[in-house]
C-alpha cells in the first residue's frame, strides 16, 4: 500500500503528458488505485477464498472485463465522458501493474485465473538479499 502512494505521485508528475480530456485524469487516478483492491480484500478477509497478494486485481483478464463493461456503458449512453472514464481507468490500471512488476519485490500474477507462474523481475535475475533490502528501505522512505 505504500507503493500505491508513490504511483499517485508519479501520476501527478506525468499529468501534463496525459490527454486533456474531460474526466480522464480522475479516472486515471482511480485506475492506479483499483488493482490494490485485492490486497484490501485479503487483509479484511472479506472472502473465504485463499488468495495470494497481487492476484485478481492485477490480472489482465480483470482489466479486459472492466474495460468491456465500461465500453458497453459507453455504447448504451453514447457519451464521450464514459469513453474517457474507461480509457483513464484502464490506463491507470495498466500503469499500476507495470510499475508493480518493476518496483515491487512481490510476485505479480498477471494471468490470474490461468495456471501460469507469477512475474517478478527480481526472481528472474540473480539479486543479492541486501539489494532487495535496500529496495524495501527506499520504498519505505518514499
């Protein structure tokens, strides 16, 4: 959850490079926070399903399902605002997952319902224990 605040700060820094469409940036911020809903559900133990961190909220299939629902809403109402909301939320979610893969030391299961291995760049290359500790300290300080 500490990393999510870093992502929000990154979003504020790149705000000028994002599209200037109506409601895009607030939707982008919501999209940055939305993938961590699986972490919140796990801590609350809202469901009795045994889930590991970074599962359904960080899945490409969840992103596609959310985008499909938002595009259906756009097709029903034919209002450009819904399309801006859909693009903003999906862009924020994709950035969140990309940054989790780059920054987080935890595994990220981007193909969640499928039985593929979770992704972590720190498990694919040999990194000493001390470097992982320094990354955790830096994330905590930020």
